[in-house]
C-alpha cells in the first residue's frame, strides 16, 4: 500500500487526528480495513472456507493449551430465525449464509476427567470460565482475520447472551458450555456497503508505563463528533459515542436481560467460586 493509501486507512479509522507515523505492512493494512458487515449476499461460502476459518481459529493462543472453546456452525434457516429472535430480531442473523456460535466449553475437560476417574474440581472456579471466554474470543478473532482475507465479511452478535438458556436448548449445549457470542459470516452485499467505524484516539487508550486515570476530554469530544458523522453516513441515529455508551450501562435493564447472567451460569453448571 502506498503512503497515500496508508494515510487514508489511518484517517478512516481515527479521523483527522490519525497517528500517521506507524509501522506498516499488508497485515496491518488488512486489520485497519476491518468493518462490521450487516448486509450479506445469499451466496454460500466457498468449499473449504468453514474448515479454513476453524483452522485459523485453532491457531490462536490458548491458555495452558487447554483449548476450552468450541464452535457451532449454524446454516439451517429455522435455527437462524430462532437465534435472530434471541438477538431481538437482528435480520442479518437470518440473512447471513453462516452463523458461527462461539462457545466457552468446560464440558470437554469434565468429560475427560470422568472417563479417567480423575478430579476436575478446578473447573468450578470463575477463573476457568474466564479462560474459556478468552479462548473463544481469541479463536473467533483469528477466524475474522482469515475470513476477511478471503473477501468475506462478518458481524459479532453479543445479543445471544440475552437468553443463553434458549441458545443452549436450540444447539444442544451440555452443562458447563456457554454461547459467548454469535458471528454472522458471508459475502458483503455491495449494494449496502459498510464503512470503517472510527475508534477512540490512541491518546485515550494507550497508557505508557502506568495507567493514567485522567480522561482526555478533548479527544473524546472529537471522537463523539467523528462517530456522529459516521452514524449520519450509515443512516443510523446520530447520537455520538459517549451518550450511546452511557445509555448502555445506565441501569441493569440496559443490559437486555444479561443482568441475569450470573444466575443463568449457575443453572448451566458453572461453579463461579
């Protein structure tokens, strides 16, 4: 990518205050070009694509090589409609030819322990659920990088946590398995293009040596303006970033039912000690 292309990519991600003097190569260029795709063509994925995504996912780091994740590939139209209902009607869950449901999976280790008459008491601790969630997220992000290299697009669906028990029933998940998020995958529809979403300035998120709790009011105000412009271009409500983020955490009800997650996890067999 030329110097001009690099500048365009950085300004798309950061706006006018983009840090232009950064190391650069094709991998970094591809990562900065990431965009959320919510409009898909109906065409199926090419042969071998799903297996390639799983191979990429399995190449992600895993804590102590425990590999405490699994993924369910959902292509059935009725199942996608049910997942869409859990996600409050997000149409791209039905529209995408493939929905991956990424799982924190502690059941596999539990089953191995039972088969070998070995204790697995450590699985009952919150740390192990965190390991499973992190493993699933790292695996999914590797899959995202891989699918984008193939020309595909995707969007994560955290709203599957609105009703983890309904998702578990639909997908036949055993105890000690949690659907962390969904992942719609398909060919982006060129008639409904997605744009690169601006991110917070690096001055807000990059701490050097020690965490600095002071808020960079100027950069955040500028970011609110950039997000408002992005929302206008995507025909979304023009609410900026700060207002939308604060509304999302305002009261327990803002969590769309996920304020009940701890009780649900206990019913699903997680110890959380």
